[in-house]
C-alpha cells in the first residue's frame, strides 16, 4: 500500500497552463492560457473549515493538487492554472507550497473562480 509520501498516490493527470499574449490579427493582442506541460497528480479534496464551506455556497470547490517536484513544477506560480485532463475541470492556483521532504509540491486550487 502506498504511503502519503509516495508517487503511488499520484493517480490523476493534470496540465499546467500559463497566461500569455498572442496577436489577435487586428493589430492588438489577446491573452489566453497555453498548456506548458502535463504530469501525474494526486487530489486531496478539502471538506471542512469556514472558508471552504463559504466557497461551496458560491459554487466553488477547493482542493490540494500534489505533484512531484521538478524544474517544471517549481516554475509554476499563482498566476498559472491547472486543468484536470480527464474531467476537463479548470482550477485557479491560490497557493504553492514546496513540501518539507522537497520531493513534492502542493498547490491549493479552486474551481469555479475566474482565472
């Protein structure tokens, strides 16, 4: 059985997207998110707490997305977003935390918010 600190818990696949700008064809630019990379991830759905329950009333879902630390995942900041590649749910990144073992990074994310 996999422990909490093992890659065996990474059963989901997510794509990390960064906001960029591109020409719109009319002399201006448009901003859109572009996929930078995909990786395996583990989801921990948050259940309690006032902030979590208040978010649910607004149709938002808060969870922690846990991935292996790498040069790609360490470059992710709060202005990126995460997309669940299976369910196509998009999550705004609210917080980024390198875990104490330095093998994993935890992203506190929320669906149902403007990214």
